[in-house]
């Protein structure tokens, strides 16, 4: 039975969810989501940055975009499983990932060239796969916080802005350039002038001042940080160029560096192990409504032709009831508020979506 002090969680799918005891450093909350067969899957609740009340059609499109992203990028991305609200705040439910965010592994010192090039090259390859979707899926918020260093030595991306947010593929490429600069310089890219000529000059001054960076990498940085979006290369081109740089560079590999960082975190007692199960066929599917004319403020996703779902897709069931009244009544989240106030989790307990919230008893 739910503790009355604990705010209820209302999920679009109507599934049951139970929260863990602790909050993570980034304000997210570990939880378990009940699957169709009665089993429980480890998941994570994160704040959903959304600038207006979320409508059912937008929720469906976000979930459809998450499914399409998973098909394009596979296990290289942290899957979106559900959407909902807790204590008046919009949240996304994702698979629980095992590892640490890249941001936590940066200590204000430059990374070796091979590690930095291999890392951003891998990021660029994942982003390129997302950009190849139709329409392109843009990350929109690519920083060191969005890069996960996995305990298996792999690299994954999280936090895709599946609603669009006005960003385009060229914005992701700029973010890759900024990330590469931060890894090589040991400090974030400073603010740049808003005038085209001054910006170009400042970028070249900055990147040429980074020590031990070969001319090929300088050109990658200059191109990726170009003032005009149309002057930036495609993500796939960045991936190819950086892969070649990493191949020629000496030193430890990215996987070896990740292993070392995770070992250091475990030694300091800072790493939180979380076993992420593979998505199962028990998970429900979202029914995408028939195509109609989209509005300017909706993020649209072209679903591929219907096919049999596979066990490795993260999918969510669309409730049969109309949830428009409830979702539209949710307040716009305060994006300036600390993420830590997402939820006050105490002891593990089961939270059930209230029947009167969605209009029907949850399954």
C-alpha cells in the first residue's frame, strides 16, 4: 500500500511502478516497472524537460520517436520506456544503465588524443545513425552529461530531446565539436562571438592554442564549430575523420580508459551498479494513430511500415482511455528548479497509477 507521504506516479501506460530508496546524484530515481507477465524491470525516472503541458498526441509521438531511435541505434542509446507525472512534474521512464556519466570522469585535465578522438568518434557514429532516421532524430542536448561510460567498456547516449525542440542535425555536430574541444583542452568551450567573422577567428585561435593537437583534429574542430550550420560536416563525416585519427594515435584505447575510470569510481565507492535487463517481448506496444496533418508545434515521427515487434525493442502500451484532460491539466514543469526535488524517495514501495487519474483501472 502506498505511503500517503509519497506522491503517486501516473504513467501513460498505466503500469505499476515502485520506487527505490535513494536519489541519484543527477536527481533521477531508480525504480522497477511491472511488465505484462508480472515480472519487474529495473528502470530510472528522470525529469522530462518540456516547455508546455504534454498532450496525449505529443506523448504518443515521443514514445514512437523513442522506439524508432532504439531501432536505429540499438543498445548504443538508453531506451525510453514510458512517460508520466509525479507530484505535478513530467518524467520519463528509461532503462536503468550501468556505468557513470562522462561528466563525472572529467577532472579538468586534457584526455589523451586517442581516447578523446575515439570517444567523440563513437558519439558521432551513434548520432549519425539517429540522423539517418526519417525524419532525423536530433539529440539536441549533447554534452558530457549525456554520454554514459558503460561497465562493459562500451559507450552509450542518453537524454535525446525526442520532441525536437527546434534543434537540427547541425546543432548536434556543433555540440560534438564543443565536446571534443573540452576533452582535448581540459575545459569547456568558452562563449563565442555572435558575429560570423569574429566567431570564426575566435574558434581558430582557441583550437590552435590547444597543445599536442594535430592539424587534422584542428580542422575537424574548426569545421564542427563553424558559425553557419550549413558549413558544418555531417555527423557521419565527423565519425569517419575521428576514427581515422584514433587509429593513427598512440596510447591506451577508449575501452581501456573506461575500464580504468570505472575501477577508480568503484574504489572510491562512487559507482552505482545497475543491471539493465534486455527489453522483453512482454512489454506493451504503442499504437500510433493514423497519419494526419501535423501542426507546427508538434514533433512528428514517420513510423516505418508495420512489422512484427522484436524482443529488443523498448515499447510502451497506449491506454485505451482518453488521458487528454489529465495530461493537459499538468502544470508546465519548473525547469529552473533543482532536479533533486523530482521526488522524495524513502523506502521501497509500490506506487499504482490512480484509477481516477486515467479513467480506468490500471492493468
